[in-house]
C-alpha cells in the first residue's frame, strides 16, 4: 500500500548501525550525475503509484519456492544471531534495497509480480543482491508483528521462506492476524519452535513507523525489535514516503529512491541498461 505521511518534518541525521548487512548509501546531489538522474527518471516514470485510500487487498498466488536461497540454512542447534534479510550474492554488481510492509497490498503485489521473478532470475544468476528492510506502517494492525516473525526467522537462516509465506498468504492472515499457521507451514517443526522461542518475550505491540518520524520503542525482552527500529531509521533517512520504496545501487552510485510498483520486464530493462555501462 502506498502510504504518504501527512506530517513531513525534516528527518534528523541518524547514525546507521554497524549491524546493517550492507551500508545504506544516502543520496547526495554532488554525487548524482546527469546519467544517474536520466536513468532514475526513466525508472520512476514506469512506477505505478496507487492512492492509499483506494488500495485493496487481493489474494496472492499459491506459495512457490524461489530459486535462489538467501544463504545456507543455519544448523538446527545454532544459536540465534543478527537477522540476515538478504537474498543473493553480496558481491553482485547491482544492489536493490526494498523498504516494505508485510500487510501493504502494494508490497504484496510488488513481491508477487516483480521480486519473485527477479529472485529466480537476476538474483539467482548473481546479477542482483536483494536487501529487505522492514518499514511496518502504523496504520496496519499486524504489520509490526509480521516483521517480528520475519526477523526471528532471519536469525536462524530462514528468512526467504518466511518472507515468501507472508506475502503469498497476505490476504488470509491480514483478515484476522493469524500469522502463526502460515509461518509454521513455511518452516520445519524444529525451526518453527526455535522462532517461537526467539519471540517468547515479544508480548507488547510491535514497533511501527510513525507519521511524525519519531522512533518507536523496543520491548526490552524482544530481541528482534532493535532490528525493526534500525530499518525504520534507515527508511526515515531516505525518506520513505510510501511502501514499497526501493533504492538501487550500481558502481558506488545510489539512484534516487522510487516508490510504487514496477513490473519485472521494465525493471529488468533498467538493470540491463546499468549492466551495459
């Protein structure tokens, strides 16, 4: 869902945590070349922006395993570590950072129609490195809790399966907030039990982004909340004004952020233009 903040005060400069998998490169006018602006303008021109008030949640296709694993799965007895919410090879020439909300209909559409094909094609072939950032919106009742489940799964190397399960079943769990059965269906019983264990201290409402850009508080007993808040800090620095928002990096250049839905054929064409330079 495209969500535009009504209050837009200037975001404070925020230190980006060293725990982030790949540093976010902020836009700089001095570094943005005319070619970057031209290509970014083309990309933005293809984005389909949908009004938030008219967005509808639609059923998504049946879940299917994607071709490119995020990384080797952790051993069942491995201790939980920092969540790895990336898919592909970090040495790929293109990095695509996506700020997303699991309850956002446009984010679900973007995953099903664009990211799934990209993962099985350019991510699997080492051309694109996909980085997921959580940006749960305050207006969505279950988005913060869904982000908690995704981060807990990412702590044990199971992010990609849970990420897909949340988007594939978005129309179902957003109706009543029953996330657990879809997470359980994406994981082995042993790994589901591990994820439940990570979240056992997460009883208060999950953190979400705020319209006034103020930061939510982490629940002291919830180990995943700091990572969600870290992503919100990154999103506020962009600034994310709608979900999904994505930023593309190539040869040290961070292209201006784009919001909305872009089809895989058009995005692929843009990637091919970058790779030919």
